[in-house]
């Protein structure tokens, strides 16, 4: 930081990212990046999501890191928060599955039910 203005900009960005889903029109994707997630490949999953969003010109999705989501055996895990607050939890992801979620869920609005925690737990 070289100025108070830079600090203010950083604060505004952090506060915007912490707003609960439903508080604005931007959908949110949280990627579990605790040690368990990182060991399972969460970094590559996050990169794939960001790359696919950029490739397709999607601007209304905020991708952020979070700590442990709580089910380490199902890592990598992401959570998608819709504008209305609805949440979908995807588990056991890889780069291809992450790109599929971008296309099918984030762009076309179709939840990839076979990749959700509910489908895995059956």
C-alpha cells in the first residue's frame, strides 16, 4: 500500500465480496481452499472456473476463496450462491467438472445435479 486511497479501494472490494448472496445481482462462487482442498486440487479447480468465465465473457460471477467448507473427504468443493440466496454445493471436482459447472449452471442456469453433495451422498 502506498496510499490511503489504495487501502480504501481494497476495503471496498473486500466488503463487497463479503456481502451475503441476494444483496446484489452478482452471483458468488466460493472455492474451499483450506489445506484439505488445496491438497485435493482446489487451486486448479478455481483457476478453471476463472478461466472459463473469462473465456465466455461472464462478468456477473464473483469467485472467491474460503476456508474449510467442512467435508474434507469430498474435496475439492465449491458452493454457488444465487442472487436469491439459494446455495448449491458441488463436490469431488476436477478441472473438467469445474468448466462444466460454469457452462451448465452459471451460464445456462441448469444445476449439475450429478456433481452435487446430495447426489454423492446417495
